[in-house]
């Protein structure tokens, strides 16, 4: 049951940005020099700096703003967004740059601006509040608070002036001010009730559910119910399509575990639709944020690092399962985009590319047929238009003549239509793509959010390391190692604790659970890709710190923030969204770490994490807890190890490694053991000690439960021993074993 809502909120102007489409006016390009400079000018966040010249008297999140609100007895207006958020830009242009709106806001409120990517902990608390009040949420997030930070009203995007059948932002401000002036006790009561509700929600369900094979059966049923059989994806009843690569990964694991063909087909059909459609940038590579329609046609054009990491991994997994080159091609294209356009000179990865250029969403990415002809000439333009669906009419709603590229014809179809050899057509289209990308790069470009976030970099490190193994691309492992070195060197305090954000030479903001969980996961992947003990040692150190600072000793599970952080509610993130949840990722990272080093303490902690919200996993595993089920797959086993022993530069060693890394085997750990085992590696993974190359000849050991079979000296013998995919799991115990 939701907390009681105030009357003026019943007509709340809550408006999901995802439902609005494209048709808002562009900002004037020749704006006068800014007349204002507020406190945000001293911040590092690109998003906060975007608002530094607003006439709104913005405060960054911190004690100064709350002290002022208490002293002046004013409500707080909290605005949360991020640098590449299209509707955040729209609300800024309409409201925060509006002198009348700013004057009213400054007179009657204390205004706080938060970058949700810098402070996901703040965002989580107040997003939960708005969802409790209104049933929905999104960004920009607009919340009204008491001076001590308790929320009592909120929404997302508010128009200025009034439109879409909704009141304007200025009208909302006046309504809140009137209520604050005349009914403050009622507002305080509402805020108190809502705060109690938020704290109640964060308490663990004390009942435990059994987590066994049935959890995968139930998850598959849930995903099948949400699946769009005609188009791929899992929109349920929604009008939009989100990529959600961790769901595809779950389905592939269900297939590897049980042989169920439905799960395989749903995952591959979804990835095929993503690869063909408008979510993919068919010129530069990489993926946009999500599709505004169910057809995967027209996206919201932001490019986020976490999407690149998740989809890179998903396409590598699809390639390993099927051997189809098209999945490997998309994976390489995605990794190469990250290395080319999201890679800093210091070796880390940046956060995002904006959706807008010149004040218009997607403008940089769209083409008219005339622009194609000018760039390519008539013959190649005709071929390219046939391949990517470019027409005189266009395919972008309310933007006549504008086209967003998506694959409409296969090369086989084009070969028949143009009566030309398919190989020749492929070469012509590839050359045309290069020409168009060069032409596009000469256009006004979207804003590049160049801040470095530890959690998202952890995801990228893991995906690149996984891609290095699965695709045989050592350069991806080198890039992942460079980023890991940077994080471990520059995003830590003197006592070794992680920090969350780096920009312009300065690191800051205490780390959150996801920073540790994603980086531990990435470091384990990097260890498997390189067999360098330093990555496993770093993963163990960070995992131990994560448990010490974030573990709930009373109820189990991990908090998002370390103890002592002054927030209204201490959130426990368990639901996967666009990014896997902190608890799901922590559990998976710990299970992988335990497998890699042979330390049962990490595996037991992963099992305890799942038990802390097992009731929710059992009820909604398919829709909300994919990473928890990835973890359960490991905990239920069986786990296998393949250790390739022999000099790394020997062709026989390389052939054995390539064979061990082929195929989709998510419960198999593959490591290389050098002829002379260095002490750090012997300490990090002691089970490697006796697994030597017999008589100095390269060989592979296939082990299960660290009991190893006789070594295989040839790739063919190893391939036969591994089988085509995972060994089907035996009937497991009903729930991960408790610590005894």
C-alpha cells in the first residue's frame, strides 16, 4: 500500500520521458554569454557543470544545503539527472534557464542538483520515494523534501509552460509552496509516513525460499510471458524495448544447464533483433540506450558504457554457443567502439555519449537520402539505402525525410536484387560505412561525458577480458589490464578503500557496493584471461573490504553504502535494472572468485547473499534477479576447471587454450599454468601446483571439484572430453548449503 498522497499530487504532472518522442523545440544555438554562476561551478561532474550557469541558485548535495534549508525553514527541491539525459536537457532549457521560474524557486526553496551517476545512493533513495508516491519514476527526477531530507512529493519531467494536458513546473512549485505555507504539519506527517515506508521496504524478508533447479524453470516461465515472439526482447505490455543483456545471459545459462531450446531461441532472437535494428550504431559500432518502440527501430540515442559492456559479453556468449561469425563481428565492433571512443589517454573508460547535438536528439546520427547521395554517389547510395532502409520519406516519427540506419536487407537479398557477387557488395557497403562515418564525424557531435566511474569500468574490464578469451583478441585483455591498473592506482584512498569517480585528475566520492562488486568481477575475469596472479590478489583484497564495509551482519546481504553514510535510508540493492544489482553482482563476483582461488569462504558468502533475498529470487527471478540466478548456476554446479600446462608460446599450448576457451561453458574455469609456476600464482591458486606439463610437453587437465583426470595432449582429445556444452547438472540439494 502506498503512503497517503496529498491532494495536489493526485493530479501530479508525472511524465515518463520515454513516452514523449522527439518533437520538442531545439535550443537556440547562439545563446548569449551566461549572466549567472552558481555553486555548481566548482564541481567535477559534467552534469552539474552543465547547470553552473543556470539562474537557479543550485547547491550540490551536502550539509551546506540542508543547513540553509533548516535555518530558513524552506522546503528543498531536489533535481536528479545525468549528463546524457535528453529530458534533463529539455527541463533545463524550459525551466532552469527561465528567469521567472528560477526567481520563484530561489525565493521559496533551497535547490539541490545531483548527478545520479556520481551519487547512485542518493538517487536510489529518492527514486524509491517517487515510485512509492506515484507508481512510476524516471529522469529527470524531481523531489520535494523537508529541510531534514524527508520526501513528501515528487515526479519526473515537468513541462514549462503547461502542455501534454499537464500543469507547468511553475504551477507545481506554487502548489508545493502553498501547501508548505498552509499545511506544513500535514506535509510533515506525509513525509514521516513515507520515510517509514521506505525503511520498511528495505528490510529483508525473514522467510527463506528453496533455491534449486525449480528457480530456473520459474524464471524461464516468467521470461516467456514477457517475451515478444514477433520481435524479440522482453517488453511485456510496454511500448519500449530495453536490451537487458543479463536476461539473455540467463537464458543461455538455462540452455547450457538443461538443454532447453526455448531459452536458447529467445536469447538469440533478441540479440539478432538488437544487431539488426536501430539500437546498434551501424557506422561507429556500439549501442544506444533503448528503443522507443517495440520494433527495435528508433532509439533514445545515449550511449552508455554499461550497455556496451553488457552487450559485448552477451554477443561473445552467443558466439561461443553457436559459432556464428555474425555474433563475433558485433562483439568486436562493440569492443572496438569502446576502445576508440570511450578510452581515456590514461587507460580508463569514460561514461557516456549524449543523445543530443545542436539541441536535437539524435541529430548527429540521422540521414536523408539526399545526404547519402552526396556522400556516396548515386550507385553506392542506392545500395546502402537498400541495405539500411533509407528512403525519401524517412523512418523517424515527426522528422520527415530523416532516417535512422537499421538493417533491412541481407547480403544474399542484395546480391539477387543488384545481380552482383555478395563478396563485392560486402566490400562496397563496408567502404560506404567508412565514408559516412567520416562525414558524420564532421558534424556537430553530442556531448561526451568523460568522467570515469569505478563500477562501470569494472563492467567494461570484465567484458573486455571475457571478449579477449572468447574471441582470441589479446588486445582486449591488454586494454582491460590498463584500465584495472588505473583504477587500482588512482581511485583508492591512502588506506586502500575504493573511490567512485575520477575526472580532471581528481578522484573522489566514497565507493558504493557496485564499485567493489563490479571491479572484483572484472578482476576475476582478467585473471582468467591472463593467469596473472596480481589480478586475483587484488580481487581478494577488494572482496574482503566489500564484506567488511557493506555486509549486513544481522540479516545478511549487502548495503549499497558503507556504514556511517548519512542517508535517509540505507538501501540494499537486489533488483537488476539496466545494470545488474549490487547484491546480484556481489554474489556472482564472490562465487567466481571462490572458484578461481579455491577458497570456500567466498562461495559461502555468495550463497549467504542469495539466502538474504531468496524469497524474492524464487518469486521474480526471471524478471528481477538474473545475476542472482547466474550465481545460483555456479553454486549448484557442477564446476569444472581446465588447466593448460606448457610454455605459452608453443603452438600446442595455444591450440589447447583455444580449445578450452571455445564453446559456452559458464561453469568452467580455464587457466594457463606456466612451466615454472611463480610464487604469487602458486599462492593465489594453489591447486595449480601439481598440474605440470608431463615431460615438458603441453597438456590440458580437465578437473571437476579440483579432482583432475589424466592430461590430454591434443586439442582433439580435450574437445572430446569437454563435450559440446556444459554437462547437465545432477539433481542438486534444494538450497545452497549453509555454513556449518
